[in-house]
């Protein structure tokens, strides 16, 4: 019984450490994505591949969070969608401007 409790404590501690690491990584990706979105149109259009890279990183991190049932997934999944939608709207607007 004691070894089971120790095992549960160890697992809980590992999950906590995983959450700490994933939160730091996800926060950094959100920071980059927000920064790219704050750029003027010229700089943003030059940086779309970098945005896509950091978005893919954040999306992969959320998938990992879901895999180990982290509550962080509930926080970052909506950010993945929100940031992608902001990107898509802006990208589409820039594409229309280039055609004029």
C-alpha cells in the first residue's frame, strides 16, 4: 500500500513538472505569435512562415497536453484557434490588398 502511495505521489509530481515545462513552452509560443501579429503589414507578410511555425509548435504542445490529460489544454486550445483565426483574417486581407 505504501509503495502505491509513493508511486501516485511520484506520478503527480512528474505531471506537475510536465505542466510547468509545457506552460513555459506554450507561453513562449503565444508570445511569439502575438509579437508577429503586432507587426506592421510589411513585416508581418515577410514573417508568415515564422508565424506558421510557432503556431504549429503551439498546436503540437496542446496535443501533448491533451495526451496526458493536462488542464492546461483547456487554456491553450482556445488560444490556438483564436491566434490562427487572427492570422487567417489578416493574411486574407493582405492577399486582397496585393491583388489591387
